[in-house]
């Protein structure tokens, strides 16, 4: 059967691809990760005066760094992942990855969560609404993407670090006055303007990444199992 596009997400146990390169339930699932090393890189310039005063400023945009290690794999387990990555030709072509620890919120959650009011690039917090009809909710440590019909290139992923509601909030936060709303404080600051009513994607949020090396290699042991690891860094369009 013909399909409209090739899969652009790294195969994992919840994401299957066929040998033709399509994401399909009839495809082969990728192997799970043996371990994940996850880093946030935020370069900062710091100046210290003779009196001890410290001045800091952000000099480069924040990005996430991901190191994935796989358990030893059979060839049938190994090939879907390796061929997917080979097609990306090292650092040339970006793709998406979902990390298992962030595939769903800390609390089982369902329902639509939308942005309340527009968000300006550089904001570190914003209002969401629709919480009266949502089961569960978002908590610090959860990650999400925006689905903004006005900007399909907003692929950045954000981590929630604080959640305020109409009862537990800063005394100066007069805008947060409805039980239907929450204020999310996030890292990093919002990269692009976001339109009011845009949707928060909190299930299987995706990291847009490239490989950190142009060399693709693996090890094959005497047991005929493949040893393989992967180093990735976030890359925005």
C-alpha cells in the first residue's frame, strides 16, 4: 500500500517502521534503550569584579543532549535502528526521538490543554486553560511541545519546573484567577511566539535532534550480537 511520507522518528518499542520506511502498526518495533544520559546545555558568560560582584548572562540558546545505549541486539533488532540512522547521513539530516521517561506526564493525564492568551518569545511562563475538563494534570518534570497552527516550525521541547494554580500562586499574579487555568514555568524560555489557543502536546513529546558525529559504527561480538550506542543533540529548524 502506498504511503504519504517516510517515518522521521527513531524506532522504539512504541514506534514501528516497515522495511519501506513507513510508520505502521505492521512494521518492526525498535529496541528499547538500555540507558539514557540526558543533559541540558545552557552556555553562560560570567564576569567577576575585584570586589566579588558576579554578573552573568546567557550567550547561546539552550539545547538538550541525549546519549542512548542499547542492550546487545540480534541483527533483526539492530537493522531497523541502524538503517534509519544511516539514511540521516551523520549530522546532515535531523529526526525525532521520544524518551521513555518523558513519554507521558508524571500523573496519568487525558484531555486537551490549550494556551490561554498569546505567548511572546523569551517568556519563561504562560497560562494554560481547559483544566476543568482534564483528568490528571501537568507537574514539574513533565515535558511538552506546542502544536501551533500559525508556526509549524516551532519544534522546541520544554520542561515544566513550576506549576501554579488560582490558589497557589504569586500574590502579584492577578491574571491567574480561574480554577480552569494553570501557570506553567518552563525551561528554557519560549523560543518562538505562540498563538492563543495552541495545544500542549504532553504525550510522546518529541525531541528534534541530529547525531553528534558523522561516523556511524557498531561492534559485533563473538556471540553474534551487535553493540551500539547513539549520541544526539537537539537541533531546531
